[in-house]
């Protein structure tokens, strides 16, 4: 038997991207994030979901956005059920896989991509071996927000915001 999903009301106003959160243990929905662009709303949904789950709350989100064709209609893009809730980790359980190593490697790769993209936007495409090593050292030592800031500076210096 399929679990019944809670019905989320359509947000008021003109269609835009809106994330609606359902209050735990109730049928009340509140706007959690809204923007004319989808990406910031999805980012906010992820951040708010992690926070609520860390508190031990159940997370139910409905994502509303503009319908196809730009005719001014709303479209419901998804209402995840409570079954998608991630289980709380056991405090004494050892890691089952080398996730921390893979995560650290992925984050370094992301910072490296951000820095290389900033250099590309600044017009520096042809990097020699010493340049590539310097970028890799930066990616290893910087956190992601700082790497993004450096990439922004490079793009701004080239006159490309």
C-alpha cells in the first residue's frame, strides 16, 4: 500500500520557484525559500533539510515553480514523502566505508575546478606544469568559499563579472 503524501497548497502570487515546508506533526505548510531562479531555492532546501534532520525533525518539502510554456501557471515539481528521510547515524558506529577520504578528494576537485574556471574567465587558458601545480596547491589549502572568492576576483579583473 502506497503512503499518502500530504497535499501542499499552491503558493500565492505569480509563478516563481518556491519551496514549501510542512510543519512536523501538522498539516501547516510554510514558505521556506523563494526566488525567480531554481538553483538558490534548491540550495536552500538542502541546507534547511540538513538542519531540520540534525534536530531530529521529519522533513517534508514541496517544490513549486513556473509551469511549462511560461503561460503563468504553477506546477508542483515534487513532494517527497517522509520515507525519504535519512536515518539518524548511530553515534558509536564506525564508518562503513572510506567516505571521508572520498569526500575530501571530491571537495579538493571542486575547489580545483572553481579555480580553473576563474583562470579561464580571466583568459588564462594555457597553463604550464608549474602553473597547474600552483593551482593544485591552492585548491588543497583553500576552503570552497575562499576558492570561489579568488575565482570571482580573477573574473572581475578580466572585466567579466
